[in-house]
């Protein structure tokens, strides 16, 4: 199986071909023109096109299945070259706007949730991905290819910027080297040109890896999947908490280099009867004291066989209002794709069941 050229940064590619400036042209063909065949690259000499075609593939995945929600959310299941599958989600955060004459006023805005691993080692009790266990890390090119494929499939022009959240299948910081390379490839001016400030690494809290990511000074944002305010409950929800407890995560966050204009995002999955009460809200306020934080409250997205339930709207609002009244910036994330297999791992699990 040939390596994918998407695994390389532009600098790495320039070191492998002659003359080096061809790397810029190749990047532009792939990331600006969405070309997936070297022979289409007409300003590249035939001999180099033949060499590239013989030594590399371009796309390391293809769309196996997708589901479209009424709200515009699209859930994708991608097949990798070894037959493994991963999921990505395209979230339409704001629809395009037109005037009465049909002239475009504002482009649609999108966020893409991408996977970093086939499966996951963390084993969160609320996550369907955990059911399948861990298989392997994704390469940098397999991470990049998800966004490239989504843009191409939805005819999103190359110059239209997206926001990327590393929040699909897998724990991003458990695949740190490939994650870091993907961040650099995404942000290349001749690539997809997605600035680091538009990229958010969502982690379940590998405190030592948070420090390593911070030391790389990549300029990305970080989001912490907190979900609980005490170690007992968090260890139930996220078994990894036994090795990386809440205190160690909070200390690592305080050391992480944050743009002074930005906040650290704390994701808080609300589960009925588990962490949606006033006492939990009080503990969360105390826990985040001294941190320039934003709390994102998330409805638990139910799936068949889960022991957890979705909280009511009233408890979500009450929790939010308590945090805001005590000085925390807090939003309730709109549930997207609830009419499709939008929860992480659902589309993959559906495909597995259909093959049985």
C-alpha cells in the first residue's frame, strides 16, 4: 500500500522532490483545486507526475455512508484503506444569507468535527465509540483527508474557511505527533489555510499531554471535556480520570499558553440525575475560580443501550443561570443532528450492525 502524500507537510514534500518549488504547486492542486489524481496537475512535468503517481496515493479514505439532518448537520462514515472506519461531522453553524434579489450577503459558516483515532483508549462510559475499543492511530494525512473530503463533497470553495474541532472518534492528545502535524498542514497558506486559532483540540484530560501540546506553541485552542466536578463521578464517566484526575487537569490548563483575548473551553456533558443539580453547579464555579473559562453545556445525546438519560431543558437553563450569576461565561450548545446518528460512534455502530 502506497503512502498518502497528505501525510507530508509542504516542507517535507519539498525535500523529496526536485525542484523543491513544485511542492507548493502540488499543495495548491490538492488543497485548493481538490484534485485527487496527479495526472491532472498540468503545470507539473509529466515525469514528476508519473513518479508521484507511482510512489504515492492522494486520498487515504472514501465516503462509506452519510446521514443528513434536518438542521443541516451531516454525519460521515469514512472507510480507510485498511478497511477500518472513522466518523466526521459537518456542522452548519450559520446558513448562507441572501437579499431579496438572490444576491449572497453572507456565506454559510461551518465547523468540522474530525477523528484522530480508529476507536479510543479512554473508554468513557457515555460514549458509543468506547464500545469498539481501540484499533490504531490515524496518520496526519488521514486526519487532514476528512476535512478535504467534506469540503469537496459539499462544494465548499477552497477560500471558505472552516473551524476544526478535534472531537470525533479518539483522544487527540493520545495521538499527539500526528495531531500536531495535521494542525501544521491545515494551517499552511498553500493548503487549506485554516489558521490555528480556528482549530480546537478537545481532550478528555491527559494532563501531561496538555503540557506537551502547550510546549509546542502551535497557537490552537484547547477544550477540556470535564463532565464532572468530583473525581468519583468523573472516574465513573471517564475511567482515565484515575490516572489524570481533575486537580492535575486544572493545573495543566493554568500552564497552557492561551491568547489573552480567548478563554479555555470546558465541555460539560449534562446527564440527567448525574451532574445536572445545583450542588454540581456550585462545585463547578469553585473549581474554575481563577481561570478565564467558558463553560459549554451539552445535552447528552442518547443512543440505544445507554444507561444515561438526556436532561430536561429546565435543568439545563437553571444550571446555566447559576454559572452566569456567579461570573462564569456559559452557553448551552444547541443539539445538532439529533434526528440522525450524530453521537460519536453511532453511525459506525449502525454500519457494524447492518453487516452482522
